[in-house]
């Protein structure tokens, strides 16, 4: 199955006060959150959703991408995550993909192995069911793989709640990951210090 790995990197990092996606967390960890997400998606076609090219964080995030990493600018990024998801869904539809892997760029401990587990279950259901990562403690997390049949409905999404309504309506097969990686995101300075 052909899957598009859509990496959500168009946000403002407003709770951080700086660009968390393109700033190395420490001298001991020189890679960035965005680079980690791209590395985790290896083996899949990648599309990175960036803010508009007029945004102050655009250039630093764009500089992280390799020449072969495709990207799209989300012109309505201030409308919330839904704007990013709409852009990624349109790209997956136009590219004829069997599904869209939605990855949040601020989950630093998601790896290619996590994705492999999700993809295996998605393929078991022949691409007819959404598949969602769940933390070891039972909390819903990311990545999430959506089948191509659901992607046209992304156009109805609004705000910053992502595709929660679609998963509530159509359900999602949950895959427990052997850690908290699926829910450990970097939203605050305290999260950053713990990393």
C-alpha cells in the first residue's frame, strides 16, 4: 500500500515562545524535533506541512528539510491543526495514496518502528480502518493512519481539534505502544527541560 506520511509542522509554538521544531533541545541532542519526525517517517513518501513563507519560523524549518523532502505551505495555519490536515489530505487524494499517516512534529520519541507497527495493522485491515497509536498507559496518541476513503471528509474539519470527530464517528483501531512515546509531546518549557 502507498501511504503518505504527513508531518504537521505549521504551528506557532505559542506556548514555548520560540520555534521548538527547529531548535536543538541541548548540546547533547543536536537533532531537532522536525528532523526526528522526518527520520521516523523513512521508507514512506513524506510531505511536511510548514507555515506560510512569510511566517518567522518558515525559513528555519525549511532549512531542516533535505532536497528530496516535499513540503507544502499552510496558508491558513493560524486556523489551527484542521488547516494543516486539510492540506495533507488534499495532497494524499491528488497523489492517489491508499492512506495518510498523520504525524505531529513535536513527538520526539516516535520512531520508524512505531510506524511499522501501525502500518502492519492498517494493511491487515486492507486500508479500510483508521489506525491510531496508543500509549502504554492507555491514552490515545499519534501517529494516526487514515484510509483514503475518509480523506474527502477532512475538508469539513475546523479549529484545532484535528480529526477527533472523524475518529469518533468512524472509529479507529488502537495499537498500544510499549512506552509513552505516542503521547509525549513538547508543548511547554517543562516538557523541553525533561527531554
